[in-house]
């Protein structure tokens, strides 16, 4: 790597863990301009900084190349495999079983029925408990150009001869 490192770049230790999980280049690849590590570093730069793909710095691989690998690896399920492998390693380091034995479901995000009305539940996070009626003064002004606005009405001149 002949450039200065970004804060999102992988360290040598992190790359040693991640490298076996990233597929190697194809044997018939005619021209390999960038290493797999540089491509992963560029993907991590986008994910960490939140910048658009097209705004990748010029010292990282071309945005089209990085985006293509990201999409391909996503379709192949590579990122899920990486997360599963890393989760297992962390659980083993903590002295736990590699596979979790329980799961937690957030009941707030699951709709249990389509019942509305008095049977619906109470959400203490919502501030307004009343009906969502319009506030006084909202949308009560007459439309502009109406006679009640002390303006002459707008009339069509279509079909009339001009003097």
C-alpha cells in the first residue's frame, strides 16, 4: 500500500482475520490492478464515511470497480458469511458457544393484528393521545384571488376580443 492510511482501513491483524473469508481473484483474470485488501478498504471507506460511491478519493480503487465488487459479494452472501464467521470468533474468545442459543424479538416492530379502535394498544412514547384533528387557523384562509379576499375574481378571457 503506497498511500497514507485512512481511519477506515484494515490493520494487518484485521486483514489476517478477514483475508481467508474474501474470495481470491479468478485464475483467468487478465489484469489485476488492485489487491483485494484495497477493494475492501475502499468499501469500508464508503460505509464509514457515508460518501457516495462516485466520491471515493482518487488514491483508492475506481468507484465503479469497488461498487461492482460490493454488489457481487452482497449478491453472493459474502457479507453475511463474514459477519457470521466474525461473530463466532468473538463468541469463542468470550468463552461462549459459537452459536447463540436464544433470540430477542422487539415486539414494538411486529404488527400482531389489523384491529383498530378501542382494542389497539397504548404506546407511551407517543405524546399526542387525542385525535389528529387540524389545529385552529390551519387551512382556513380562503384561496388567493377570491372575492372574499377583497380582490376582483380572476376571469378567463378566452374567446373574447381584445380592444
